[in-house]
């Protein structure tokens, strides 16, 4: 039943609770594959076999799992699904000993259910398989609400590391390893339109004068907070304020040229267009939130990152 190779210990493991009181041990392996206990999947589908059956099947080698190996089901099994079902892995849960158990790729479960449902639609099932199709329909309904990968990640606690890894990958695309040379990123029209909508006097600001701190906070809200969640937080870490409260560099100097810088410029251009089309600041914010909603909660305040 399982390839002759060593038993792997899951990096994360837990119990997947499915409708009907079916609990399936699950794990996330070192390579990221999500596994489900083959025997418990069989139980969840209502295909009951005793321990002697599982021992016998293990000796007989690599075959389709018993719950989907009937000849009348074969035409409904795609090659990708067959490959997942045939190539089971011997695994054990975190902190568990023993010889391990057979595990199937968790992403195969929706396909298994679909095999029974398609066979039922075409009247290809035998009477002893009808109850399995009914259970497959229940499982498929549950999986339609939340994907099987998400369910396994939640059950094993892997979702936190996955989210962390995804965030790090995103930040590596947006945040440059080295400080970029300064270049003007916010054109004068950006602040002219901001001042107009706020009813402030831009003309008398004076060349080279520092803009009020609120301008930095607004720039944060309408530009940097529209970048992917986590980017502004990382920029603040790389570019902390000095003792006087101002930052040594501009945040955009820490953005990558190929992705971060381009996204920033796109957002600035969009902001200018929406400000020009608005008569009030509130009207502008309504358009902005509709066209470019924030990806998550506010990431903090940008005090002085303006030209």
C-alpha cells in the first residue's frame, strides 16, 4: 500500500474535524505536502475494513486505496488524481512513535468525492456504493466552504508559519536589501491637490519648507497603506525616526525598483487623478477606498516621508 521507504514525521500535525463526527489525523510534511490518514479517510467515506485488510494491502504493494479501487470507478479517476492516490507516504504525527501510517495527499480528497458524485450522476454505482456517494456529497459541501489545504493548516497549526513565510516572500519582492539613491517620487501636483482639497495654502508654504506632520500622516493613509499589508511596517523598521522625530531617509528609498517602486508610482498617479476629480477631501477618500481599498488594518503612521 505504501512505498517501501522510511516513515516521515510530520512537521505539524493535528486532527481534521469533518461533518458526521469524522476525525481525520492530518499533517504538514517538511516539503509542505499536506497528508491525511488513509484509513480515516476510508472511515469518513463509510468504507469499513478491518485491520487484517490493511495489513494485507500493505504487503500487496502500491495500489489505489480500497475506497476508490472498484472497477466501475476507474473511468472517473483522472491521471493526476491517480498519481496522488497511488503514491501514498508512510508518516507519523508529531511526538508519535511506531511504524507510522499510510497517508494520502490531502488535496486528493475533493477529487475522491467528485469521482463518486460523477459516477452517481451517470448511474454507474452499485448499491453498496450509494452510501459512500452520499457521504462524499456531505464532505464535498463542507470542502466547498473552506478549501482542504486551509482546513489542514488550521487543524495542524501550520497556518501561522505559512502566513509568516508568505509575508517574508512578499516583503522580499517589495523591500530592497540596500538603500536606493534618492529620487523625487512625489511630484508637486500631489501636494498641491492635497492642499486644495484640505483648504490649505500651498503657495505660501515656501520653497524647501518642511510640510506639517499631518501631511506625512495623510501621505501614509493614501499611498503607503495601499501597498500590500506589512510593507509599511517593514519600511518603518528599516527607516526608524531619529531623536527629533524625523527620519534620515525617505521610505521609498527602501523599495525595490522592479516591484515596490513601480507600485508606489502607480498609487501616486492614481491618487493624483482621483484628487483632481474630487471637490472635497471626503469625496476623494470615498473614491480612493472604493478603487484602492487598504489590504488590512492600519500599519502605523508615517510621520515625515514626503518630499
